[in-house]
C-alpha cells in the first residue's frame, strides 16, 4: 500500500510540475505541444521503470517471506532436538534426585519413630 501511495504521489507531482512549467513558459503552441509530447513520453518511461522496480520489490519480499518461513521451521525443529537431548541428558539426574528424595523421606520416617512424641 505504501508503494502504491508513493507511486501515485510521484506521478501526481510529476504531472503537476510538468503542466505548471509548460503553462508558465512563454512559447508557441507548436513548441508547447512538442514539450507536452516529450514530457508524456518521459512520464510513460518513468511509470514503466517504476512498475518493473515494484515487481522486483514484490518478488524480493515474497522470496524473503519464503526464506523466513523455512528458517523458522528449521529453528523450531532444532529447538525440539535440543529439548529432547536435554530431557535425555537430565534423565539420570532425575532418577538420582528421586532416589535421594526417597532416602530423605525414609530417614525422616525413621527419625519420627525413634523420637517419642511429647505428651501434652
């Protein structure tokens, strides 16, 4: 949308500036018609160049979008692999921690049974 607005603004400015210049210059009708024809040819050429440039920008944007999609997919799969590796690597530690927690619970139970509870 911004490119379209830019193009419309550029064309409007070119036409207005060209018309103002041609109409304010003291020339004969024949010279004026020749200048108008020259300016209209230049405007047509400029419009065609802008069309080509805008198409190139559109193609580049589409290509960048496709590359971004592929990059994000690759990144996500890489992150998933890293997470799976992390889960695999922490499994022995998890087992060891659970074993230690169970030992602490068992020790606490032994202490509770060994120490008589105070009577109120």
